[in-house]
């Protein structure tokens, strides 16, 4: 059985579930993308909710962070670590 407070990635969050951002985890060539995600609100402690995912493969997905709503690609959502225990 997995620990519910173990950080996961945003792309694994189910539809209509809520979580909190732990951090944006990126290295190398993904650093500019990580900065962009942080600038639009994906910062530690911020509430995030998965609103919907595309039917096949879940890409793109619609998420709400704070009071803003964004469409993210799966590769972007995989950079965002979340904690579902809040």
C-alpha cells in the first residue's frame, strides 16, 4: 500500500481531484518550462485541481491552479510534483 502523502506528478491526478503543488521539478533543457509554470502559479503550497483530461492518453489536460485555469500537455504536468493529502 502506498503512502498517500508521497509526492506524485500532476498528470496522475484523477479528474476532479484536488492536491497541493510540492514543486516544479525540472533539469537541463526543461528549466525554462519550469520557470514558466512557476510564473503562471504552480508554486509550492498552491492548490491545484484536475478538471478534465482528453479521452485518449489524457493529453491535453485542463487544470485549475489557484483561481486560474490552464490547458497543459502531459509532459508539462509531469514536471509538477503534487501532494494529494491536504
